[in-house]
C-alpha cells in the first residue's frame, strides 16, 4: 500500500543534480513488509560539502549502478503504492525527473510526513526529521544516509497511522485535496480561504518575513499552479520549504493589481523577487531658477531621493525629451543644458531662440513658455486621475498623478467630486513615485484594449 522513500543527492536541483543513494521500505498500513536500498552512480561529481554531509564519496559510487539500471526495480516497488517521504516533493521531484530523462512518465500518489506530522503531532518546535527523532527519543542510525533516514520515516509513519483517528491520511492522498502539492509547513487553512479573484498574493516564512510577491488574475488558481509547477530547481526547493504563510490583496482591476504588486515588492524587498526590486530612476529632466530668475532645464542621473520632472531609462531618451521641447517651445538651448557656448544659441541646431541667453527676452516671458514646455513632457498633461472599475457600482478605483508624478491609488465613492484634488487625496494610499510606477501607468494605458476600460480625467 505504501512505499516509504528516502534519497541522497549531489545537490538541490532535480534538473541539474543526480541521485547517489535510494532506500525504499514497503509498508502494508500496519508494518514493514520489505525493503530495498542501493547506491547509485550519479554520473556527476559529488561536491565535497555533500560528501561531508552524507558520507557518500565519489569512490563509493564509482562501481554502483546508474539510475537506468535500477529504474525498473524502483518503478515496480512504487507502482500502485502511495509514495511517502519526509518533505515528499523533494524526493518525488528527483525520481520523476530521472524517469523523465529516460523518456518515462512516472506518477504516484504522494504523502508528506512533514505535513502529516504537523496535523497529528501539533506543537513541536520543528518538524525536521532530526528534531522529530529527538522528540521521540529515537536515535537515527546512519543520519543523512538513505536507509537510516528511511527507517525513521517508516517508524514515524507507523506512529502517525496509529494517531490518525480522523482519516487525515485518506484525505491527504486524495488528489482532490491537493494536500501533496503544498510545501511541508504551509498553512493549508489560508489556502482554503483564498478567493478566485484578481489580486496580489504574498508568501511569508515562519516569522512573517515576506518571501515573494506575485500578481494573479485568479489568486486561487495561480497559487495552486505555483506549487504544482514542473520546475524543481534548488532555488525553488529552498523557497518552497520556507513558505509557511500566505496573505493576499484583492484588486478591482488590472491596473490597480499591477501597481499594488510593484508597491508591495518595493515595500518588503522580497528575496525571491527579481523584477521591480530596485530604484530605477536612471536619468531625469530637472528644472531650477538661476540667479537671474531664469528657469533653466537640464538632464542627469537620478539619485534615490531625487524628484526629477520626468524620468527616463537612459541618457539618450532624457536628452531627446529636452531637445524636443526646446525646439517645439522655442526655448534657449543654453538654458536647456544643450549648449555650453557663451554666445547666442545656434538656431541651426536646436531651433529658434528669442534671445533670453543674451538678455533680449525677459525672464517672465521666457519662464512662462518654459513651464508650458515642462507640462508637455507628461503625456497626461498636468494633474490627472485614472478612473477605473471598483468592486461595486458605488465606487471607482483611482490612480492619482499630480503634475505628472504618481501620488498613489485607492478606491473612491462615486458620490464624491472627482475633480477636487483634496477629495482625491483622502482616498488614496500614497505610493513612491519612480520609473517602474510611471512605466506601469504609461505602458498600461498605451495598450488599445485597456484604454477603453479606464477614464483619464484632467484636473
């Protein structure tokens, strides 16, 4: 009925590392009926730290059979039996991957003794194999060797069978329960409360530290797919083993979900997120008044706390933006950081100049034209809200930009006046404005289909 399994490997990735040893104990639901163990030549070097941990050296496996030589035996021993292991997805993932390399699709029902122990032996400080053995005053002979660990897993499983008065094992092996897909310490009750809604999910570890933030059109489906996925890299194994808790934020529409995901990543800096985890204002356009009261423009790299008028991915884009408004609004190239000459601007290069650089145009007139040019840098104009669907007909989602800068987003009752900035600010949660946020807003609204679903309101 059950095949209790433990393997030793050359590393944590089922795609890149090999199996060095396997032990299988068959169990009829009451007791052990037979056992099998063998070293396996992994066809790859065993790292020194792995050798120190397991005691299995390259010399020990040199004459051992390769996986394809013992595959038939492993297949038959596990066939029509529930595959049982401590942190089952690790062992199962390696064996499945090795069969896949032989062109065989190997599938078995799974049962994790970590998850089962948490339910039937609640309150332990740790559910690692060694810690449970200590709790039970059991000495594992051959720790970190396949049969040594497998023997204790079989002993533990027998105890769990005796403690199972509520059919937890029957529930766990039922494919519809999805129990076997979850990480060993994951809070199943949280998943059961997860809605099938658009939103952002947040994985946490045992002490509440955020590990990963993701966005999903269907939260329940995406979290299930995350655990059920076919990738078994060492990074994913380490990540999954740490996940113990889950939070989520339901969002009314796609734009709010994108901004919420980015905001949570920047707030918590999760170790397993890569995108959006940076301050990415690379180049920006700036303005300042000189000693003569002339409004000057320039472009340069953006520091973490800088607030440029507009930000760009690179130096070229920032300079091109200034060149465009310099020509379009007939500004002075010297006052835009495009020329360093002490003479009058070269109109053949950057267009007409009214002579502010040589005192022929007053500051007031020039500055008014320059301010109009700066407003044109933002395709939304001055201050705007982007209004989208809410959770019901009585409210709308709002994304607020003040003079082109992202200020935050939230939900606002439709009974309020959307044209008054002070009203808007009561309903938004402030957000850090950077190139990522700006890119999400612009990129999303430039798509033809989503544009029709949102209203851009100029204030």
